[in-house]
C-alpha cells in the first residue's frame, strides 16, 4: 500500500543490501496514502546532518536497512502532509533518523514542509510526481512515463532541499519497469520488508487501531535489517473509506514502535546508513 533526497546521501556512502526478507509486493501491491501542511519542528542538534552525494545505485530493489549489526529504517510515504510537525517532534525526541518518500505534486504545493524535513536532517526521497498506479495510466508504467515522474519530482525536491535525490519508491510497491527507470537516473529503487498497514486506520484514534499498527510494524520475524513502511499522509485516489487520510494512530504508535526496536537491539538508520546512534 503505500507509503518512502535528500536532506542527504552519505558523504561516505554505505553499501545497501538488496536482499529481500520477506518478499515485497509486485504488481498486486496495495495503495498508500496527502494532506495539508502544518508548521514543522525545527532542526535540533541531535538530528543527522545533511550530506551532498549519493551512494552507488543498488542493482535491485532494496528491502533491507543498511549498516552492520541489527539496523532498522523507518520510512514514511505520501507526504508532505499535515502531521509532519508531530512526526518530526517524535523522531527528534528519540534521536531517530527516518526517510520520507514525497510526491512531486504535494511537494510543489508545500515547499516549506519539504525544506523543514530536510533542515531537520531527515532523508527526503522520491515517491513519483502524481502517485498513479499502473492501472491508472494509459499503457501502464512505461520507462518514459516513469522517467517523467522521477525527473519532475527530483527537480522539485532538489530545488527545495539543495541536495541530490538518491532513492525512489514506486507508488503501491508496483515494480513495472521501475529498475530500468531508476537506474537510468542513477537512483536506488526501494520497497520495504515490514508493512505497518497504517493506511487502514479509522478516522479517529483508538487503542485497537494504534496497537494494530504497532504489532504490524514490529512483526519482523528473524529480520535483522527491516525497512518499515509507514505513512505521513495520503496520496492515493481511493475513497477515505478504503484508504484513510487520518494519521492519528500512526502518531500514537510511533513512540511504541521506536521503543520496541530500541529494546530489541536495533539501531535506527536512514537509507544511506546515517544514524544518530552511530
């Protein structure tokens, strides 16, 4: 479903793993999730600092967090959105870096929100311009179509963050021609290995909905390098009854998700491998 620049790519890039554990969705992937902005948290001294170059593109889809030992990458799709300020406050309070996959159309409309994410040290990445699934595009996802989506979004994000865009996550996790298009732009294509399914939440906070997100987001099995899919907004076109634009339960779940991974020995990284715990 989805849910995903950079304030950075690492100056000393970390090699990214392309192993899949478990397999990410293919052309049967599920939708993700837009909203309106609010004032975002300001950068703190504990957030990762921006960097200026991209790591070499991975050969295949990345579904593993980089780094040695046990690492976890929290990723947020579909922004910028109205809950970014609260998300940044939680991440900063726990000294946790994250990766935000943003759409071009929302970023063009909300440049201040993109800049705030980058200034806070979060990794800003490409989630297409229009967030349309292959079935929504005449002729499907051709390479020229994807190149247009990627380059238009990269132009918006680069102008706002003054940093290169190194990672691309396809809407819905569909894979059609994605590797060809991403590699043509020197970018790494990213999916995920753990789906929080937070796009299913109701339009208000409940203990049950919050705990369902926590349980799904920490269902790692034996993975030692999970990439966790969450959403900061909604970008898909399904009705709200199908894909919720509400993120209150995501916000309520996030501190518990962070605590779970921390107590289980994981180090938080963005997709370049940067970590405040390094």
